[in-house]
C-alpha cells in the first residue's frame, strides 16, 4: 500500500500484531498516514487498515461521492456487501478516485464484501463472488466474509434477497452448512479472487467450528461492537486465535434522529470526555475502539463526518477514561442488531 499523508499531518502509526498469545502493540514509523493503522494477523497477506468507511444503510445516490471523498482524505479501507445494494456505487467511487489520482492502484485500498444468506450454499459461493466483482468492477477484492451464520433458502429463478414463508418469517434453510461454505470460500483465495476470508455475526462456538476445519483461517470476524456492547470476551477469544475484531455500528447510533433509541453519541460519559479532550463524541468512541484494538467501519455519507471520523490519532484516552466507557456497557447493555434469521424466525443471538 502507498503511504499518503492525511490532512498534511504526520501521525505516529501503531501496528497491531497478533501473536499466538495476546496481541501486542508495536510502534511503527511516523511517516505512514493515520488511517493505515493496521491489523496484521498471522496471515502474511493480511494487512487490514484499522479505520474504514462503512456503507451499510447509506443513502442510495450518495455512496459514490462518500467513497471518493474518503479516498481523497486518505482512507484505504471500504466495507461493502451485496445486501446493502450499493456495491455498484462503491465501485464507481473507487474508479473515480483512481481517475482523480487519489489512489494509485486498486490494490492500495482494502475492499471487504460479504456473502449473503441466499448464497450460503456450496454451489452458490463462486457465482456470488463473481457477481460481487462485477458490481465493483474489480478483478479481486481483499476480503470476503460470510455475512451471517444462517442460510436462506434460494428460490429457483428468483433474485430475492429476503425470501419469506407464509407467516412472513425469513425463509431459513435448515440444511445450511457453514463449514461446507467455508471450503468454497477457501477456493476463492486459491483462485486469486479474494486475498483473505472471514466471518460476520458468528458467535464464539460458530467461529470455533470453522477453525476446526479451516485450511485457510479467518482473518477477521465482523460483529456489532460499541460502548454499550463492548464484546470483551469475544475479543479475547478472537485475539487468542490471531483473528481481528471488526466493529460495525461502532457509535451505537442506528437511529441518530430518534431520541428514544440508544445512541452512545448522546451518552453523558461520552459527552463529558469529548469536552475534556476537545473532540467530538464520535472521535472519543472511535479512539476507544482504536485503543481496544478493534478495526472500525463507521458509516457516513456526510463529507464533514467522514473527515471528522479520521481525526482520532492526535489524542489518547487515559486508563480512567477507558474505565468510564467500560462502565457504560455494564450498566446499559444494548444489542442493536439481532434479526430473526434462525429457523422459525428465532433471533441470531441468544442475548
């Protein structure tokens, strides 16, 4: 990857390495841009930038410009998925950014996409990957994740991403086999279509089941993680296996305009720390993630916020600050995303 300055400043980059025991924090050269803070697993091909642009629930028609602006500012990580239905815009943004000289080569950007539930069948994995690459207009991507540990039945001849039964429940497939799907994912790496593979929304037991059969181990597990759901036990397990935790919904603000919904940005603890450090609430939370060694993918199509989210490398939260944020998850635990994807419409997570 080509190092490029962010806002003309030089930042000290922390390279997080994942040895067989606990991950360690290693200081690297200061000339590399802030958003190139990387997670390096035991996979020598995996060098995952810790800050990326998320695209889930992003307004259609605005994603392309968001990607272009992020890459102009120095981001080198974009998170996408088939089910977000905006991958074509992501691809357009990537190619426009390259045409404008914001990136030199497509390989300079870490692109993640995800295999949707209707394609959680061995014979559907390669066609789904081919479709993702067509939408992005790329010959390969850096990472492909199994989006959920649950399979949906695929209705022949239909491209319905959300099949339902007569009761309106998600049409889950009881014959779904994550281990068989993983074997097909490994073939995508062999074929040079993806550089690394991983999981999303898997619990510890489900991750272990993949590890038990994996020839190529997961580089990353993407899960909901924020101050109200800090995922400390899951993080410890993943780090012990040399796997990075990637946090989605990192700010706990799925409905920022609804004051009745949980939003860590409005929490008094976060607001107090923001005043203390002269930073925004979002910057405080993202800095908390960085110090917890989480890869983080805040979504935004607001150009000023995309820039704001990158401004987290010129301050540090103290142990006392970190303890205050830790207390948020103990007194007000909230899971924002728990769809009824299991058979019978049962939620994915038991708690």
